[in-house]
C-alpha cells in the first residue's frame, strides 16, 4: 500500500515547521537524543528510532513528512531501511547521515532517492537549512507537477496521468509506463539536454550498461510515435543524452 505524505497535498508556501513530522533513525543514543531535542527546539515534530528495525516499525505506524537516516546501524543499515521506506512511499524526502565520505556510498544513497547527504560531524544549522530547502523544493515541485499533467507540443497532446499521446485529431494511443515517464522527462527538458544518467536513475533506478541499452530502445519507440510531426525530433547528444527539439 502506497502512502502519501502531506507534501503531496495542498500545502501553501507558508506552512510552518510545527506542521511537519520527521522520523529520525540514529543508533548513537547520545547524538540521536541531542539531534532529536535540537529539531524539536526548532518546532519540528520528531520521532527518534534507535535502529533500522525500530525505524521501519514506526514508519509503518505513523505518517511522516521526512526521514533522516543514519547509514551505519546494527540490525538494518540506513540504505536497506531507505529502500523499504521507498517501497511504501516513493515520494517522502530522505536525508542520510554518515561518518563515511566514500563516493560509492554517496552514489548509492542518491540512487535510492536521497534528497541530501550529510557527513558527520556536521553543523546542525546546516541540517536545518537543508530541511527547510527540501520542504520548500518539494512543495514547488508538486505544484509544478500538478500543472504539468497535460502537455501540448506542436501537433501532439500528451497526458502524463493517463499515459495518452494524441496527434491532431487522430485516435490517441496509450504508452507503456516507462515510455510515458521517458516522454514526460524529455518534455520537462524540452529543447534542452536530458542527461542519460538522469533518465536512467529516475526511470530505471540504475545506470548500468544493460539499462542504458534498454533506454535506447525506448527512445527509438518514442521517435516512431513522434515522426508524424516534422517539427519534432529527438537528437542524440553523443556521450551526454538526448534533446527533444520542438
């Protein structure tokens, strides 16, 4: 069952921190308690869990607007917990906390869908600024998404909600989920570069050789749909990605 946070609702830009529930999962009792108290001092409704198992149990029982997860924890590490949380709610913001600065760990975190990553020790004021920035960005992003369900480009109309594509007065066709997501991303970056890495991570949740070849097949399919209109083309930017020219 997919659960929706209030970030997907009708928030206004003046939402205050006292309306926001944050799940903090940190196995260091001292640091966790201090950070929990600090966030509460700044009016966030925080719940502290001591390990990944307890964190998942709390997430399933209550509604949260953000999760702040320590990476290195006993029983269940932060990456595994994040993947399980993402399976329940793929939109909730995530911030990882870690004592490790390894590039591979950071890449893994962002592939899972992290909104940000902080390396310990960090300035608590920086964390506050990141939290506020993420909430503000999510509100703006969701407002834009609400407005961008229907696209009109040249002689085509595309409805991303119903995955339908229509040329002039012809009968509309229904795209597959991945075709629809890819076309949606190309349209978001219309007349600009859609990077290969961005598309692979956002749509396929991976960027290895095999998923890259799979994406090329989907680009070819979309080209076939759009070839009816000579004012539209998908340009291959060698080594970088694609550009939908309208």
